[in-house]
C-alpha cells in the first residue's frame, strides 16, 4: 500500500490519537487536527506529523482549517471526522447554533463540504465517528437548536443521528459509481464506550461514569479505534459497504430516523443554510 494522507480531527487524545499512531506506524502521512495546542502539538511531535488547530465551536476556524488543508494537501485519501463530545447545559455558539449540534455535526459537515472537490478527486474515504447514542436522538429540523425541552443526552444523540444521516447522504450525492472512478466512499461507526476525556466538559451523568469505577469496564482507546482503522484500511464494496453505519466491524441497526432518505436530504440542505456553505 502506497503512502496515504490521512486527516484525523479530534486526534489529540482518545481514539483519534490511537488511530493516528496506528496509521503513522504503518507509514501513512498522518495529519493531526485538535483544539488544544499543547496536546495536539505533543501527538504531532511524537509522530513527526503535521498538525492544525481548530475549535469546532467557531465555524470560522473550521473554514480556516479547510483552507489550510487544501493548500497543504492536493490529495487526501482519508478524512476521519472524529472530533466531538457531549456538552452540558443548553448553550449557543458564537455562530448562533446549539453547541452540541454544531461541534458534532455542523462543523464536520462544513469541513467535509469545503474539501469536497479534493476528496472526490482523491476517491477518498470519509469516516464519521457516530455513537450508539443515536438511538436517544430525535431530529426536528424546525427546532434544530433544541430551544425547548433540552436534555444533554438527547442533544448528543440527535447530533450522532445527524452523523449517520450525513453519511448516507454523502454516499448518495458523491459516492463512487464503480471502483477506480472519481467519487468518495463513506461510513459512520460507533467506537464503543472508551476510556477518554470525552465527557469532561459535560454536566450529564456520562461525565460521572467516566470518572468513577465504571471507567475500568470501558474500552481502551486502541479498542475504540479498531473499527475506524478497519474502515480506513479496508476495501469498500468488499470489506464494507459505503453509506452504512458500523459497530464492531459489522453493519448495525440505528435509530429509525437514520433510514429516512428524505430527512437525510433535508438535513443536508438545512445544514448548508446554517453554515452558509
């Protein structure tokens, strides 16, 4: 396998950092994207990799990141949209969007669409980190900011549901017609419940679970990154099917809204409006 360029967001810690180490060891050109300068630079230095900083709570930083990536990498073989997290109380970002939805869905949507011509020309794999929490979600495009009846876990589940809908619509709009032709392949996956700092900024019960004895029963970052690495290294159409949602290297059942093709189309259009894409 020739050297690939693999861009991983949320790569300064957890499964992103673990996957970056695996790809780097295999000889791939890994590009580290993170929010914390200290942590992101530390991983990049360890792997002798390029790195970029972006806080997904500010869409202008995502646009800048896309511009930097386009200028630096004429070919991107894998884009792993891994950055995200579960937040606390209801809060709007500087862009006016509910923070959980922006950080987990709108920001990666914007980054991906800003890079789309490069990704298509590269026949790239786009891998979106979702979660089994998508089952808690309920996507209402008329109340996308969760103005009423906000609940932390439901907001996170809705954002993770959006990741799956985004994946299926990416495949419909830009998927390869056949191997070797220009176009992308894409998948969403659940990494499992992993020992990371994932819920550190949340006020939900999840934060306490990550800090208590339950931590010992969680997966290691390496275990959590397994399906991401498998998708990146596998052959679409043979090892996995583009547009699907995976758990433990197998197609998995998702929220019933995840299979609503019309909702996927409308979410794409609404997301493009919200980020002015």
